[in-house]
C-alpha cells in the first residue's frame, strides 16, 4: 500500500494570469484523456480568455468544478454556467456536481481561496453532510456571505486531493499573508490542510 506523502508547496514565478494560462495549456496538451477541476469565480474566465486563440485539444478533457452554488445554470452565481459559457463549444466534456457521487481522480485541481481561507466550498465554519471517500458533499457556509447567500455542492477534501497536482491561484496582499500563516501551520483555515497536510504537490500562483 502506498504511504501518503506530505504536500510539497512551491511558488510560481511569475504568478499572474498569463502564467496560469500557460499551466492549463500544458495540462490540456498532454497526451491522452485529462480530467481538470476548475475553481469558480471570475478568475478562470479571465484565464480562459487568454487561451481562446490557442489551438488546444479540449476534446480530450473532462471538466469538473471544485464547487458550485445550488442555483440554476443561468443564474449569475452559477459557476457551471460561467465555465460552460466559456468552453461549452470547445468539445470538452462536462461533469456536473451531484451530491453523493463518487469522483474519479484528476490530472489537475485548480483551487481559489477566500479571505477567510476557504477553498472550494469548504469553509472554516459550515454545515456539511459528511460522506466517506472521494465524493461530492453539500455544505452551507456559516454565516451565509451576503454576496453569495446560497447552499453549495463541493468536492470533499479527499476528492480535491485525488489529483496529480493542485494549483492555488490568489491575488492581493491579504491573501498572501494568510497563505504565509497557513504554511506556518495556522490550522484555523481550510487551506492549511492542502499546504501542510498530506496530499499532492501544490503550486501557488500569486499576484498583486
């Protein structure tokens, strides 16, 4: 049986959106079928815009989400709606989040991070239906953020770590300071488990 390995953490240089786009392109261009889990929010859309003129084999990729709000696809808060809008005609396959579904391993998991250190929809304080294995769980942040007051579906930590590599993409001085605290072992933040616990290698893309 393979022993779990402690995560290794490196900082990308440069750490801007163009560098993230290059990383995504490398993964998509690798031979064979690929599975990529995308974070939500606006950053992936900005990165995908940088890739729109590149010839990439999206038809060899299955795209999942790390998490989403439980809203219709055409809702402004829908992560699936945004990603599908950007890549729906690319030939990529899409895998929806379904509560309780078992999740196959990924080639790349792309994480973002909130100001409270949450990743995907794993929050410092939340209601969660905990499930074993690599799966999709239901969570509700406590308190509900006013800008996104929705219940969520999210890959659990085991599913997020079932990947060849993780990229953590963040901007701003306050988030860099939080990551520094997490790397130093501050376990108040969900991100700490990915930076200091057992799991795949993590590359941090940080920019101002």
